[in-house]
C-alpha cells in the first residue's frame, strides 16, 4: 500500500500542467471518480484496522 501511495505521489509531482488540456488530463487521471487518488482511498478501506495508524491515541 505504501509503495502504491509513493508511486502515485511521484506521478503527481512529475506531472506537467501547462495548458487547459493537461489540467483536464491531470484531473481525470488523479482526482476524478475513477482516478488514482480515489483508488487509493478504496484500497485503504481494505487495510485491517490494526495496520492503520491512529492519530487519536
């Protein structure tokens, strides 16, 4: 899971946005309903609670 997060993070950092078309491609690739960030949140639901860090303790 952490490797996947790091991979998506690196993709985001390397993405060049210099036109409206590239901005739309970024939106569709990463933050749309079927984007990579949404996919990460879906994967997070599958991680057992014992493996999730709790910020409340």
